[in-house]
C-alpha cells in the first residue's frame, strides 16, 4: 500500500519571527511512518517543524504552515493512497503576516484570525485515518469527527490522562469507527500503537 502521513505541529506566522503553534512533537506520526515503511509500504511523511530523525525508508517533506501542509498532501496523494493524519494543524492563522519583524508598538492588541483549511477533510484518498485529541466525551466526539471528515477510522485519545498526549512516548487510545464502534486499547508505546494501526489498515485491503 502507499501511505501518506502528516505529523507534528504547524506554525502560523504573524511576522518574520512570531507565530501561533502548539506543543506537538510529531512522535506519533513518525512512529506511524516508521511502522508503515518497516512493513514494506511506500511511505511519504509530511512533517511540520519537529526535531526528529527521518525513519528509515521514508520520504520526508518538511513544511511550516497548514497551507504548506495542504499543498504537500495534495501533491503526494494518489487515489490509492492511505492518508493517516496525525498532525496537530493550527485551526487558525493570523489574517495578515508581516515579512519583517514588527516593532512591539506596531503589534495590535487584537489579532484577526482566519480559519485554516481542513487538510484531512478535503483530501481524496483510498482510506483516511484521523487522530483526535480530546479532553471530554472522547468517543462520541471522535465518532462525529470520523463521519464529518469521511474517515474509515479515528484514533481518539484523552490528552488529560497521564501517559497520553503530546510529548509522551506512550498513548492511551481507542480505535473509533464512523458508527461509534470503539475498541479501547491499553496504555502502550506510540511505536506499538503505530504498528497496531498499520496492521489494522492492512486488513482493509
Ligand atoms: O477537528 P480536529 O482538529 O479535532 O481533527 C483532528 C484530525 O483532523 C487530525 O487527524 C488532524 O491531523 C486533522 N486535521 C487536519 N487539518 C486541520 C485540522 C485537523 O488535517 N486543519
């Protein structure tokens, strides 16, 4: 199969040096790409700014903003690809971005934001898999997202639980289907979770 995986945060610049972002480290997406390539699948990894080595056998494309990531995903996807979106894409970006560093006095106290495109929702792929970090009503909101974005599966996790979430090496996740069917998984390394996910995707082909 052919895998396209998004990973890491995006940065949405306000001027030459200031940006909106989030603490995503890219670990989950890099683990998915490593697992897919390790099992012999052609794998493209589209990564926001992260500090991780490229997994063996993976073609990596580095991007900065959500719009860059969207372009790279569209350029990399073929109709028979599987898209696994683990990236923590910034939902909004500043409406205006200055090419130079603004002086403190020039920065407005209210910054106008505009929505970023939803990369996963607008992508065309054979199978789409999303990730959902939630803090409440985890499974119900994940199933709703799965339907809204046309996904085959969403990996949901409660980021308030110890051992789950952004910088951790482990995750506590559930595989949630569009109809709400949920498989709760125990605490495991992101590497193990990635392997399980790739095996699940292989079972669909
Ligand atoms: O709607 P929410 O951001 O919770 O959805 C999370 C899923 O959608 C993740 O798989 C994420 O990578 C993807 N996503 C995306 N583009 C966005 C927002 C989210 O691909 N702009």
